[in-house]
């Protein structure tokens, strides 16, 4: 083969490879359509959020237990997709609250012994905030964690390397490594339930409606009225994570 | 300007690198999952994986389908907004008929006290009791009907 | 939990990144630093350090080959690590690793070593028999042109590669600093200075390593140590160290002055759990003392024997200090809670794959590889080859 035909051959082969690669990707997008296993659920019609009403939480721990049961979270030693914290705050020193979360509040809280009666004390449930500008999604090297089209941050267990970078990047401490799969795990907002019209397990069993699911794209959802009429905050707003977990009645001492 | 012969060994190096690069692209075309990148930088199948988990809690609506009488009793009670499974635990297998066993009753004391034991941390308006002032022996259900607890 | 003091988020109590992740930046730092020393001669014409040129490159190669191993041992699924090549997430600094590593290994290090050694490889090929002959034939890619013109091409192209290699070395180690520096969730890590501090401490550690290796290997092969060479390296080490220390001091002063919400918690951590490794090992023994030692020959007349001893002690202290710096960044960043209300302890194990045993083995492995490389590609070829 002389110089010019060899060059010609390489050029044509290269062109073929590039074009067929592009075509196959395009075809997959066309063929994707609606997911087959949730025929009544269209992702783009939903934008999920959570509302936590701190003024209603009684620290019963139902949510912690329900989450562990629903999502098969390891009971030992201390992995939690959601947990409840108890704050004891001296009103004159809100920068140094005393916080505890015994086994994540799996068995509720033991009785409180207060040395100083002049305190305020309350419970704060925590979970993945399903951030719209999630720092954990940003740092994943292989695209194993992502923000779904309906606003839930999920983990692809088949792709996760277990590098733990996302665990470091989450400002809220909601991720952990599942020792049984060596991949990252976290609250999925019970994606397998909400896509079927059910409530997340933690919302289902909360006796005081301190935890509520919201769908920001649904005009009839009560979350819109709630956000309009209450003073809500997100955790660590200075991090600008776009957190979609709104807290009502959040005290300044909450970390 | 160096002669072509003097540069020949560099051409071999370039060919080696070029070959490796081609191998890389071929490997990529084969190994990257076909559904990667459709919705974003992730495998679209992961959404289906997340949806496919088994369900443990049936949800209140499922309970009331069979236990309508309890549902009616609770509708006007103070426990109206407490889901059945808050006290009775996950019952999806029972509700779907897969599990023929009858779920046992929750332990009265522990279940009730988790919510109702007095604590300074609980909202003041929430009904809570100090055990020794209230009735420190005997089960709660001796006086309170759990589905309509107000006396 | 007995090891937790105060409050930590429940998932934070166990450290995510172990000593292996301390080891990785330490090793790539040595690589980058050794390469910068080699480039001093090739690009900046500091010919007095020529005796260390080849050794610096081989050292860099030996350590670079080991560099991915601590990462592989740490991963939950090391068999999936190739995914970084298939679907790298462009917003993640870590995704860069595969490509930067491969670029640096093949295009910078291996190519430069090949170009510098090509003449010796061809000569050895022609002078050998049997398996050794075949091996060297492969290494030369079958090309035996070592005419003046060809060697000229090698020299010019090699110089070009070295020039490209300097920013590549900065990238190889700088991105690791960025991996930490860009995590806004962690105030111990999040600072724009992090990549720069990492880079300068890398240069310091790499230069110190090559200096020590050169002295050790000269001793072992009974060659005389080129004194002006070592004096110059010692001087450059001191300069780099002063810059490195200044950068770390700037970061420290800034933190203390601004005293933001994380400061009290971090300050407490440094004074308790991190005291030995940060104050004693990194700052005093690992930075101030080596700088002082290296300054002595610059300020006073010291006889050669004592100068060499100073260099050995300063070099060893430097390596310990830079390792401590990596430890303080990686482990230190995980000892406090992101709630700033609590602290935990790092329970380092010995025999597990993320334990001390594995780390020691990984630190010794490059020396084994270097021993093999030095036999394959002698940094100081025999006189007989020169006349071939």
C-alpha cells in the first residue's frame, strides 16, 4: 500500500468510527422514552423536596426505625440515612449547643438531665438534603452519584468505586459506605416509593407530620402554601448547595 | 534540519502511542454502558435500579382497604394522622397477602412511651406524661383505646 | 463511642480516608519534586546538578509506578477503577487522575528517560547476547540509529519534553491539592492555597529524596560524591523550603486572624489530637530544624564531611516533615466534625489492606523497583560503554 491510499484508509476508518459512535448515542436517546418499570410516572413532572417542621418533632425515632427497615440499612454499628439530633441550647451562648443523637435516635432519646434549667431544647431530624447544586454529585469521578430529572440525588451501586470523595464533600454528613457492598449509600427519598405514589417511609410513620414530602412542580401541593406562610431555612445556606430540605422553626444554634 | 532517517525512531514512538490511543477508543465504545449519558452524566439504568427496591411499609391507604372499621374509628380521633405502621411496624407483605401470619400487637408501654413520655425537648403543646404522676403501673391500653386514645 | 468527644454526625465517626490516602500525595509529591530537580539541569542549565539527572528521573519513575497502588487498595471496588477512563466526570478533580497519571507516566517520564538513555540502550543491545539482547532490542523499539544527527534529535526533543513536563508535574501534584482545596464542606481543606502548598512541599520532598538517594547510591557503589552538586541541591532545597514554609505560615496567620466559625474547633484539634504530628513533627522537626540546618553551610564555612552530615540529617527530617504535612491535611481534616462540635480518633490498623503494614510495604516497594531500574538503565554507565 503506498502512502496516499494508506492515509485515505485511515481517514475513512476514523470517520466511520466517530460517526457510528455518535449515531449509537443518539439512537439510545430516541429509544429511551419513558422508563418501562414506572409507566404512570413521568420524571419531568416532579421536583421533589422535603419540609421538616422542627416545632413539631417529638424525637420518637419512628423515622429512623422505619428508614432502616424500609431500606435495609445496616443496624450495626452506626450507619444512618436519617437521624434525629437533640439540641440543648443556652440562650446566651447559641454558638455552643450540646447535641446528642444516641444511635441516631433509633430507640428515641433517653431522659434528659439538665444541670442548667434555663435552656431551650428541641429535636432536629436530619437527612440527605437532595441539593439542587449538590457538591457530592460535583465530585464523583465516574458519574456514580447523580441528580435525577425529578430532583432526587441517587447512587448507582453498580458504578460506585467506593472512593469516598462524595462522603467528604457532603456538608451535611448524610453519606456513608455500606460495608456489605463497599459502595456509598444514602437517603434516596424512598425513590422506589415516591415513584409509585407512596410516601417515603420516614414521612409515613411520623406521628406529628414533622416530616413532609413536597413536590414543587405540583401546583396543588401544600408545600407551596407552607413555604409562603412560614419562616423556613436550609442547613448551611452559606454553602449554596441548593438544598431542597426546608426547615421550619430552625434555631440559629443548629449545625 | 535533521534527516528523515534520524527521526525514524520518533515515528515508531508516535505509532506506538497512536495505536494505544485507538485501542483506548475502541475499548471505550465497548465498555461504556449504552444507557450512559441519556439524562446526565450517569447510567440511566440506575434510576430503574433505585425504583426496583422492595417495599416494606404498605402505607395507610392499603391498611384501610381491609381494616375499614379501624380506619373509621381513627378518623375523628387524636391519632387520625398517625399512620397505622407507626405503631404496627412495616406491613407491606401482610397487606399484599404474601404473608399469611397475623402481625402481633405492638408492646403497649414501649410504643406509647416513645412518643408520650414527657421531655423538655418535646413541643410543650404535645400530649406527654410524667409516668409516676400519671399511672406508673399497668399497660396504657388499660384505660386508652389506642385507635381513639382520648378519654 | 469511646473515641468520640463531643458531637459528630452519626456517619462521620469513622474516618473515610486512611493512611493510604496520606501516602498517595506523598508519593506523587516525591515524583513531582524529583522531576523538577531533573529539569533544573535540562531546562534551566544548572549543570552542576547533572550527576543526579538520571537518578532523579529513575526515582520519579519508580515512585510513579507505585503511586496508583495506595488508591487501588483503598477503593471499595478497585476492579471498577478503569471507569475513570471510560466515563470521567469533568466536574470532578479526581476524574483527572487517570489521564494526568497516564500522560505524565508515558509522555513525560518514560519518553524522556527513553530519549536520554537511547544511546546506552542501543550500545547495550549490540553488546549483549540471548535474552538480554532481545530485551534491549525491544527497549530501543528496534531502532539502532545513534548517529550524531539522531542523538541531536533526541536531545532537542528531550528538552521539549522536559519543558512540557514541568507544568505536567505541577498538574500531577497540583490537582491532588485541588482535590482537597475545593471541598467547601471541609474548612481544614478548603483554601485556594492548597494546590500551591502541596506543590511546594512536593518539590521540597522530591529534592530531598534525590539528594539522599544520590549520596546513598554513591556510597554504595563506592563513587565519590560530587560536592558542588550536593551543595547546590542543598541550597535549592533550602530556598524551596523557605517558600513552602512561608505559604503555610500565610495560611495559618490568615486562619487565626479571620477566626471564622470553624476556627475554634480546628484550633482545639491542632492543640490536642494533632499536636504531635502538626506542631512537633511537621513544624519544628520537619520544617524549622531542616531549614536552620541547611542555612548553616550558607552562612558559615563548614568542612565537607560535616556538610554532608548536615544534608543527610536535613534530608531525612524533610521527608518526615512532608509526610507529617500530608498526614495533618488528610487525617486532620477528618478528626473534627463538620458540626464543629466534636472530634474523633483515627484508629489505624496494622494488618488490613488499609493498614500500616500495607503502607510500609508500599513505601519500600519503589526502592525495590528502583534497584531493578538501576540495573536495567544504569544512571552512571561503565567506562567501557562510553568507548563502544
